[in-house]
C-alpha cells in the first residue's frame, strides 16, 4: 500500500510547492480536487483539457517527484433538486472524467448526490427513517426516478473513458453505508465502487473492518481515505450520533473528525490496514485532514507518522535478507 494525501488541505500552496512539501514528507501519492466541494486549487481542468502539453507537464510534475495521482476528486451533488446546482456539479464531474482519461488516472471520486422529494423541491431530502410511510415513498422515488437513471448513464460514460467511480459513503447523500453503495453498484455496474472513508463509518456505528470484508468480496473497494473520528460518549449517550451542531462546537458535539490514531486508536487502524491487505487492496491510503484540534501542518505530520509505522508495504513472504 502507498501513503497518499488529499491535497486540498494544502490549498494555500501553489501546485509545485505543494508537491515538494509532500515529497519531502515521503508521500507517494496525491489525490487532487478538480472542483465542486473540495475545490480546484491545484488543478484547472479547463486549462489542462484545452492544452495537452500543459496536461503532460502536470502529470510529469507529480511523477518527477516519485509520486502518482491516485484519484481526481470532485465531490458534488449532481442530483440536487435545483437544476442550476445539479448542472454545475454534473459539468465538473464530466470534465473530471475526461481529465482523468487524459492524465491516465484510473479513478474519479464522487458523492452519490441526493435529490429532493419531488421535481418541485428546492433542497435535498435525506430520508433515513421507514415510518411514517412518506419516507419510504420518497426513497422509492429518489432511487427509481433520479439516482439509478443518472448513475447508470454516468457509469457507462466513465467506462467509455476507462475510469472508475469511487463513491464516498457519506451521510446526507443517498449512498451513505455498505448496503446503499452495493445497491448503486448492482443497479449501475462494476464501474461503481467505494472510496472508503472510515471516519463516516465510525460515527454511524459501523465497523470498517467488516465493511472492508464485504466490499472486498464484491471487488468494490476502489480507494481509501485515512481520516479518523472521535466519539464523545457522554454527548452520544444523551443525544445519539445524529448531530447537526457545527463542526467547530467541539465540546458539545457527539463526534468530531480527527487525525488518524487520535479517534479510534492505532490498534483499530492496524486492523483496518491488515484487513485491506487480506482482501487484496494494495493501492493508496489518502490522508484527509479535517481535525479541528490540530493545525494542518501538525495533523498532516502526525497522520503520516502514524500511518508510516503501520502500513504494510512488502509482499507476503518477503524476507529481509532476500
């Protein structure tokens, strides 16, 4: 497995300076945002698509530092009930697929998106309850009228261009757990898989080790984020895990995002990495920093330090003297 970084955390640095910083830290892969929620600070998709020489220089800047681009990321909501928002997200998605093909990047990471509850809606409606029956009718309409038709078309588009789709299971969108990810994959084809982010699984009460086993058996594990979550037992005991307080309200929230090892502990991450190895995943662990307790610099360095000490990098059976 390779140590990677989702570069939006270094958005203040110019592209090549950002690459130099990560190379000096021993990072082997970069995940680069192209627009929508993560932004596009290090990648002007329009400029690169318009000029193959610029695209080639972009790729060589990464490869020349001994790194690879693990994925291009454009987490938006192409199913948003407002047509202007959906169209803008869709445009970024399509451009990113074309850019991934041009740069020979195998994967584009995305959210599934979330529609409203009807064609007249203005905001997404994330239904998570089976009763009253209204919610089940909303879910049926969303999946059959919006989600499956859209992603069936887009999975075919991605396949046409030799690109996989790494859907991040994220609450607030229709794909937020293992079951919904596999439902989308079953409906739309094998171009759809998971960009697994354990941080969103922890606070929902899921066990990433068991999720990895299921997705591994289905060959649906495309990419993995390295981000942790700390659960506040008192606040959770009082209010549960569904928490709409702002992320900066650290003492009152039921959970907060943390740097790897500062939420669930190093043993949990050792188990995650070992299970990834067991199911045959040998790609990238991409650090995503959203830790409100640690600065970007400290969070990044501590995350790298933790992961470097527990990553499995040699083939099974490799001997030190070989």
